[in-house]
């Protein structure tokens, strides 16, 4: 579809599919999965089960915040961020657009 057709239309279709998947993931009933519920202690020290989407986001943020206090995690993130900006990926739409449509050279 991208080679013979319109690459912008294909990018839009893939983008809309990603948004649809993200939106449908937010609408999943939290009662469907009861095995392995996350238990965490709140500020008062009592244990509670996280049952809402925002509680999961808050818990994951706290876990990531604690993980990035260690040097190995933030150095790995820095490496992959720099690599993502400097190493071209030939399988992305942006590379195709930059080289063929915008007439940018690889030099």
C-alpha cells in the first residue's frame, strides 16, 4: 500500500488503528482480570487493590520513578533516546518521506 499507493493515507490508517486500540484498551472492564491485581500500600499504610485506570497509571509512575533513581536505568534510556535520533531506521514512514518525498539526501 505504501509503495504503489499513497503513503500519507497508509500512515493515517495505521495512526487511527493505534488510537482505536489505545481507546479500546482504556474501556476494558477491570473486573475481567482479577488474578494478579496490584496491591500497594497507600499513605496510611493499609493495603488496597487498584481497580481503576488512573490508579494503575499512578502506581506505574511511582515504580518508574523509583527505578530511574538507579543510574543504569536512566543511562539506558538516554542511550536509546540518542540512538533513536541519530541512527536511521529504514523501515519507518518518516525515512521514506524524508528521502523520497522531501528529497533529503542520506549524506
